[in-house]
């Protein structure tokens, strides 16, 4: 059965690991999990026994797995309700982490995915664990995400086709989550009429734009990931060009 899949990978993750001591890696990973969980629950929180406000994972309506620099969200079916949920989660995760924490690129596709889960701890306290995902849909999501040359997320044509199959107009249905944009790809080709998840809702004045640009620049550099090499500089510049689309046209 085909399902909806949102695939993300962090840019600069290897530098993050190589350039930081283990305690800094742990701090960064905890921030990553915070963002992943907050998106998964659409910012629904609960107060833990420690008194901290944490994501209420009981409110999650889709699945999620994180391994190394990759995050995958996926649904249990391909209903309209599931599509709306993964768009909400993907949109929230994309703008929050790109604006406030760590640059990511991603894709949202409709395709096949399976997720077997098994764990066994033997009497010697060694663990055998299967927590895997696979399927053609996952491969398509991976290839779509990895081919991009920016920090941003593309909605695949397979999603548009399914929106039509569900009786909706893609332009209207996606308006709250995405805009059409010439997506920058590594192979140097720009495609018209692809939807990219919004980095901001509404329009920005010049001061807000400068603040968000500076925040994104810091995200590309923090955790000792900078200074930016020429290839990463291009990704940053492509991201800012997309952010410029949100500038108030009357400025």
C-alpha cells in the first residue's frame, strides 16, 4: 500500500560530528529530537515529571524514525486526512529547523514504504534490534531530497497526482503549506511549477527578512560547521533567494 512520506536530511551533519566533542554532539542531538518531536505532535506539549514542557507524543498521528542525519515521517494510509497531517508536520519541521536550528533539505512523496520493528535483549544484556524502513517510495523520497542544492523541501509530483485523485485542486489545497518556485538542483537545472514548503507564512518587512537571513546563516555555521565551503555557500545563497520570495512586494 502506498503512503505519504516526508524525508529530511541535515546539511553539514558530518562537520557537526567531526568538529565537536561528544558532549556538544549530545546537546545538538537533543535539540534535533526536540524539533522532530514538536513537529510530530504539531506543537502539542505536556508537562513532564521534571517540570519541563515536552512534546506530547500521544498526540502524534503519523510515524517517525531518525537515524544519523536522516528523519523520515510517514503515514499509515494514503487518505486525505493523512495527507493533511503529513503536510502539517513537514511544514512545521521544515521552517522551524531551517530558521532556528539546523539547515535541512527534504521531500514529500507518495509511495511504498514498510517499517518492520523488532527488539530482543538476551540474558547477557546484548541487544538485537530491527527498526528499519524500506520501499520504492523511500528511495524516491531520498533521491528527490538529496538532489536539491539548498535548505528547503519539495513536494513531489506524486503528491500532486494523489491530491487530484482525492478530488482536490493542488493549487488551492497546498496554498497554506507551499508556494511554487524554481527549485535549485545540484545538476544545475531549475524546474518550473514545483511546490516548495514555505519558510514563513505571509510576508516579511525588511527588518524581519534581515533577522531571518542572519538566523539561517548562523544555522549553517553553528556547532563549528563554518566557515562555509564554496558548495555550502551556494546552498545558503539559494536558501536566501527563496526567503526573498516572502518579502513584502510593496517595499
